[in-house]
């Protein structure tokens, strides 16, 4: 199993890799991947970091768990591989972008194009066993990804954090809101969106407006 991460992150996360919890986590993940079907594929576990390098981070979106169906997860929260049917939350994300920015609803649910522009699509848990949601939670991934969020907050300036739903909002305590902008709303899942907590949040136009204020290139969502 390949667990390599882009060089740009190593100076900031090396300390985590050397901690006992992380070594135990990697042992657990290797065992799971050897003995069960797990997602995303091993080489894509750190896709969020490998497509969005440390110096390039502009926006952070926090998810919870990878998709656990075949062919869906590709290491980026909310994203699915090309030609895979769009899950309900992703459909609602695209609908909001459509109404917010007038962007045509895309054919592909692969958000690699966002990651390559500086959007860190970070799940709190980076792996999952097939068809068992949450099966790799509380094994150490959350400690690692909390450290990632805090490191970005400490080491960078003017990052936009998009926290959707109750779980993501819990990460607010890791972020210095004097240095960064935090935008919150309900989760894009149908349960939340249909109650009026998601649609109309305009997070995509607001993110681009904030990036322009910071003389940064807006995201092509």
C-alpha cells in the first residue's frame, strides 16, 4: 500500500508521521487493505494533499468519511471518479454552484479540478471499509486531519474554510478566525438541504470574492 504524501507537506507533518498513534494507524490501515476491500485505492489515500500542495492551499472544505461504494472514492471529500453517478450531496453542491455562479451543471463529479486550483478537499477520516460507513473512524485519522487543519491555520494566512454541517463546524476550534475566513452552512445532504440549510449559502461566489480581495486567483468551480 502506497502512503506517500507530496513533499510540500512533509516539513509540516513529519512530526505527526513519527508519533505512535500514526504508526498504529498505518498498521491498522495496511491490515484492513490486505484483508478487506477498502476505499479509496491505496495510492489515492493522500490524493487531497498530492493534488493541493501546501503552498497552494487557498480554500479548505472538510468532509467526514470517504464514500464506501465501489469506484466512488478518490481521496477527495465529496468527489467521485469520472463516469460515476453523482451522490446526493454532490448533486446539491453542483446545484448551489449552478444557482450561485450560473455555471452549467457538470457531467463529471471528479473534483480533482478544484484540488489542482488550491482547494484542499479533506475528509476527517481518509479510508473506509467497503459498504461500512464509519468503519475506520476513531482509529487515528481524526487526530491526523485535526493536526492538518491546525497546521494550516497556524502556518498560513487568509485561508477560506468552508464548514458544512455540524461535524465540520466542530473543527472551528482548530482555526484562528482572526487570520482566516470561516464560512458555515448546513450540510449539502438532502436531509439538511431540503430543510433550507444549504441552498442559497453562496459560499462559492463569496469564496471567490474573498480571494480577489486578497489579490488571489479565484477558483473555477
